C-alpha cells in the first residue's frame, strides 16, 4: 500500500472541478506569456541562457573548491557557517541557534529548502512558533497547506477563499475578497510580526564563492524586513546555490525574474555580506541528497536549477493537475526530476506525470534538459522495480504479444472482435484508455491481413 | 567524520570532470538613450521618475508629493529643513517603524530593469529603505548604466556589509495574480535623476 495517493489519483481529484482547472490553467499560462514578453525584450536572451548554463556546469564540476572558498570568505566576513548532511541535521541546527538565544517565535521568508526539510513542523513540535512572511506562504500556512508552486505558493487559491481565511484569522470583514484590501490586512498583521520577532530565517538565491556574500530576491521586501530587524538572522541554502564570482550575478539576476514572473528584476535583490554590528548572521549549508544527485551523471544537471518556476508555468500537466498533486515540496517538472533522488519509491510516479513535450527544457533559464531527465528517470524507476504494477503488467503482456507473431495476430483479432461485437467490454471505466476518450472505430482487418489479400497475391 | 567533511568528501567524489568557467560575453545593450530607457522601465514597474537639476528641486517635489509625511529621514544635509538627517549608528532599528518618508542616495541605476544600487555606505540603517512607508532615491544621471553587466563592472570588488538593488515599490501578486503595490516594504518609490 502506498502512503500517499499518486500523481494520477491526486490530479483526478483536482480535475473534478472543471471550471476551476480551466482557471488554474489560464492563470499559469498568463504568467508563461509574461515570461515570453520579458524574454523577448532581451536581444541576446539565448546567449544569456547559454552563459548561465555554462557557469552552472562549471560550478557543479568545481563545487568542492567553491564550497571551501565560500566558507572561508563567509567566515572572514563574520558569518557563522554550519553544515547539515540531511534535513534532520538542518532542523536541529536551526533549533539549537534559536534555543541558544531563547527564541520561541520566529519570522521566516520564503525558503523552499525549509519546506523540503519540513522545518515548520519540526520547530512547532519543539515549541517554536514560525510565521511565514511571504504573502502567498502566509496564506497557505493559515490554510494549513503546503505551497503549490515555488514562486507563487497559493496560485491554486481563489481570492474568495483567501478572504474567508483572512476573515477567520486576521479579522477582515466577512466576504471581503479584494486583493488590495486583503494585502493591506496582511501588511499590517505581518508588520507587527516583523517588529516583535527576535529571529528571522530566510532562504538564499545565490551564494558567491569569491566574496562569501549571499543574495536574496523578493518582491515584497519580507526577507529584508525580517533580517534587518531581528537580532539573529539564519539563512539556509542547498550546497548547489553557489556561483563563482559577484559579476556572475549580472547574468543570473537578468534571467531569474524574467523567467519567473516576467518582471525585469525582483523589487529587491539584497546582498548580505556581513552581519549587522553586534548581531549574529548564521548560514546553514545543506546537502540532503544533493551530493548523491551530483554523482548521477544523467540527473546532476537538475542541480543547476535557480528555482524560477518557469517549467511549472509552461507545463501542460502541471497547469491542469495543480502543484499539490506532485506530493513533494518542489512540484512540476523540476520537482519531478529532483524528488526521485530524495525517495525513489515514494516519488516513482512523478517522472510519469509528463507528456515529455519538452516545453520545460525550452523555457529553463539555465538550460536543464528536464524532459530528457524525466524520460531517463522512468527507465531507472522501472529497472529498480518501482514502476506502477498495472503499467508493468501491461508492458509485460505487450512484450509477449509483440515477441510472437501468432500471439500478436491472435490478440489483434480478439481485440477487433471485442470492439465490434461487445464494445462495452472495452468502453467502460475498467479500461484507463476509455477515460475521457472515445475508443477508435475497430478496423475491419489488420494491415497483415490486408497485405496478404492485396499485395502478396499480386507479387506472386 | 563531521558533516562538513563528509559532505565535502561526497562532493569531491561525485563532481564531474572540470568544466572551465566561460568568459562573460559583451551583451547587446542597444539603447542609445539610457535615461529614456531607465525612465520607461522604472515607470512600468511602478516607480515615479523625476529629472531634477539639484537637491533643492528634489525638496520641492517631495514637499508636494508627500505633504502628509510626518517623519522624514534623509541622508542629505541639504534636506535638513524637511527632516532628520542623522541616525546614530547605535539606534534600535525598530524605532524607524514610524518613518513615513526616507530620502537616500543611490550609487547607480540600471536602464534595463529600473533597479538602483544602494549599500550601507549610503544607508544610516539597513532596514530604512524597507521599513519606511515611502521611499525616494536620488541618483546622478551619469550613473545610469544600460545592463546589469555594467552595473557589476562598476560595483566591482566594492566593500560593503549589505547592498541591495531596489526596483520599484514593494509589491505582490500572490492573490490571483492581481498586482498590489505596498506589500511589506515601501508603498511607493520616487526616483530622482540628478543632473
């Protein structure tokens, strides 16, 4: 028995409400179109992508030395550097820092890494209250849901639902669903939070080996509000977030927001190099499977990801199945190639949640071969024995049929006979091919039969 | 073995053969009038842009635009008659929560995205441009560069504890993709392009 439903089952539930699926689909496509417009304003966009891709290849091939260089420079800047082998160690490190300072309440800006590590649950079990300060993250936190998108955490929610949540938790008037009013209510509520929390946790977009500084990009300014007001700032990053030199930001910052939302750049791109006078700045470098992925030749390129979400916005499967159907912290095409590395059995369904159309690879700002990797993961998963049993049995039956001409002809005949004489035998819910499809009209004869009748005779 | 050592050992073991770092190409900038480009992009992301001769003109615009501002903080001695111009280094940043308007110098601006570069050399307190309700940044016209590449050429190996690009007012579109200005940071950004 599986612990969670697989992508297909979760997508089916999401698809029950068709107008809502259409709305979700159109909203994300709108963002994809904004990305296209923004990309087209840059004359040599493709050269920019290629350059970013090559820098990332260099990073992966030299990660050991860059990590050492970054650590040395960050320490020289006064940053306290920690290393975490896995999610559990990451959570423990963060909790120990908070304990040392006697902190029971923390404000957090967006960090997909802490979602991956389930930090909020861990801290809450240890008596620490965490408030997410990104508006979208706060909304899903109030709804007790995980984010459904790495850049747009509550893209699956209607404004009326957000209005209800805010009415319940923040005291906005019942039925109020105006985004302007709701955002203002969140601004007031979170300003109070920023002003009263002594510890702030943030993610990291880029960490620069050459200077030991790190960069955080937000539109709301929530990372800065948290970090510059708190006594203790904890920044958490995956080890793959390193870039070699400061000047390389000139490449990545041109790509990130244009690919993510179609903005020319995020409102704030903040470079943290040294702690504020008299305050502590901690940085946690997390592996959690990344060094293993680095060793998988076919999949290591997934570590080039800069978390823009463009592959999700363009994916026909993501748009019509929703982020939650991927049951992983990072959803969509990129999530589907990262998740099997973390737990192949649990995430065996994800590489199959794709049409392999390749649109993800085409929009990726760092040129990750996402759809090729999806295809390769399928092969690994089948070989390792984690494939869906129904699919495996079907494939085995097909292999037998194709291997023997007699079986093949017999199966074809039987199939055509059934479709013609007892169509309900195939046109029913038991047959997955019949779902949302009409079965094709059965041909009178197979090509083999036709050939025997028409050509073979003439040639004789 | 510590986690640090085991992570580093695993990375060394698993990283592919060395791939050289590419040269950053000279990207196409195209725009002949960077001020024009800067202005149009900055306006498109929600900034207000004013071309001014001197700080006196900045003052006049601010008095008109932000007539309701009660607490004004600036880093310009020339603006001493409209607000505070000194924040003591040991000040608790929380005490800036009631700042209505902050007026700060920016080192440079970027035409392609309307972003302005500010470091703690310009900032009396790191939190100031975020915690204020309204923000004004003043940048010399000659310091507008076409692309981010040129911006980082200028920044070079600059020493700072904190530096940030600010592009427009704080914003969010998290609720059904409806753009709302004034999320957690400044509700508006006025940019003064100084002659």
